[in-house]
């Protein structure tokens, strides 16, 4: 089995690191990378729920210090966590048997997981952290060894420090534990495990949200501003999509795991009828159902959150892999897997800038990089945009002395959004270039005189 693990880890590493910097840094990626760069240079960081948790910024800032502030280093953090998830899948062999291989294959080749494992966002840090937390919780429940409780708490803390949907995961695990136990008697409480877990959790969370214990207000914001912000975004219907949004993505891009999941529901129902459901089966079913409900109900819907639906469906499927892959079924499953792999590879390595794909979101276009390179060579230039809608330019120009402003100043060269072009034409400027930043959004180069 270790040879299989090594082979899968090598495949995961190749798929994650191959041509990692070919795709332009997207809007959100550039914000995350720039804030990490600022932290590296100045040591300044303050938690803002609009940009998610501190783990990615503080850790990437440290990596920038060690290896240089490059796109490769930024994306490598997420890629490494994604590869770590394959090792966690291997650890789960204790509970799912050879089904871990199916689980690992989905974690490697799922189109959404593959695409966003090479993307500088928090989701593929949250997901592997949760998988590790669940594994170590079950090891603790089985052995009562306190070290496993501490490890589970460590990964739960990393998850909470990464992104606010970590609270959904935390709620899923804690509610399952309470429902499973039904009643917890005082004599059954393991105070040593609870004490260690609480210490580990709050130490890690405090370290990151207070920026290494330098800003204790950040810890308050971690548990107040984060929830308040996303409740407000839900009420405002920020990034609103219809309830079937993820269903469409799953059918179109994740048909392999969706088919396995539906077949697994039948297997689970049969096990429930016979009253033979194990604790790990109950958890897998509970996780899948709660995830599907939560993300379909929330108004804030974006494609990278699909990874949080694929993983629980894959985990449940791994439990019933022996049935799903028996006899002639294994040939059908293998054929569909190859088709799904082809879809994922095409999106990730070939057509990654095409936002006509539902799995790709307002991707920054190569012409934005061309614009940044031209700005870097120019003199007497300003980037002016009233709404500060100029990302990813600050990242690409982080080492250049180029001013960014929401107010107009009469420089010889002004780069602005196309909607401001008329105003500058009236001020005597002429158009000297037009650049597509993302599909449907252009910035223009205006030259004085």
C-alpha cells in the first residue's frame, strides 16, 4: 500500500506543480498575495473577514521571506496542502479499507479540486485541515489517546484561521459528536483531552488572529466580525446565485463523483435498513447531507466552494467502493473516471482563462499582465480608478514606484477603467491602449496631449 501511496503522491505533486505560474494571478489571488507581501515587508496585518482568515497571509509572508515573493511560492502553499490531503486519505484506510484509493483519486483528479489546488485561495487549506481533524478525532474516539485529540484540535484551529466556512465544518463535526452521544454524562468527560484540545485550539487561533500576539483586537473580530460580515453578505445576496447553482456544476463537471455518490446513497439506505451502519458511515452521510444543504441554501455561491461538496460525496463513496467497483461496474467507473480526468485537465492546463466555464470565475486575462509590464517601464504615470478596481495590478507592480489612486491627478500617463475614458478625453488625453483585465472589464492607457 505504501507503493500505491507514493505513486499517488507523485501524481498529485506533478498535477499541482506543473506549469503552476502559467495562469495569470486572479483578482482574489493578487489581493491575497499582495497582503502577504505587505506583511513580509512591514510586519503589518489586520484581520478583515472580506479577505478571510490570517493563516494564508502570515504563512505566505514567512515563505516569501524565505524563498522570495513569487507567484510560485504563493500557490505552492495551497498545492502542498492539497497533496497533504492525499496522505490523509491514506490514513483513512483504517476505516474505509482500500476505499481510500478511490477517495485519493477523486481528491487528485476532481476538476474543481484540481483547479483550485493550484489557486491561491483558502479553500484547499480548509478542506485538508478538516479531513485531518476528522481522522484524528476518530483515532481519539477509538484509542482515547490524548495526543490524537490535540492533533484534531490543531487542524480545526488551522481551518478556523483560514476561512470563515471553517465554522460550517466545525459545526458539522461538533453537532455529529453530540448527536452520536445523545447524552454526555459528567463521568464520561475526558477532562485531560478537553483541556489539551482547548489549549491547542485557542493558542493557534490567538497566535494568528492577533498577528503573533501583537493585536488582541483581532481575536475578538475572529468570532464576531467574521460571522457578522457573512450574515450581512447573505442578507445582501452578495454573489447571489440560484439554489441549483452547485447542482449544475456537479452535473457538468463532477459527474464522476456525483454518480458514485448517488449509488452510495442506495448502499447507505440498505445498510440503514439492516441497522448495520457504522459510526464512520453515519458521519460520512451526515457530512455529505449537511454540506449539500448548507452550500445550496447560502446565497453566496462561487465555484471554488464546489470542493466542499465534492469531498464529502467522495468520502461516502469510498466507504462503498467494494460494491461500487464489483464485477462489470469497475469498467464503467474507470471509463467515466478517464472522461472526468480529461475534463479536469482541459480546464486546468488548457482553457483556464475561459470564464464561459461555470467552474472558472472572472479570471484575470493575460493582457492584464501585459499592461503591468508596460506600466513598469513608463515614467510619470498613475493608475487612477474611482472604485479602486485595478487588481491584480498592485501585485504585479509591488516593487515599482507607481501610485494608485481613487482621485484623478494630471500625470502624463493615466491608466484607468474604460468607463472613465470619456472624462479624460474631455481633459485633453488621448487613447493609447486598451487592455482586457477580466472578461467584460477593460482598462485604458490615456496619454496627455
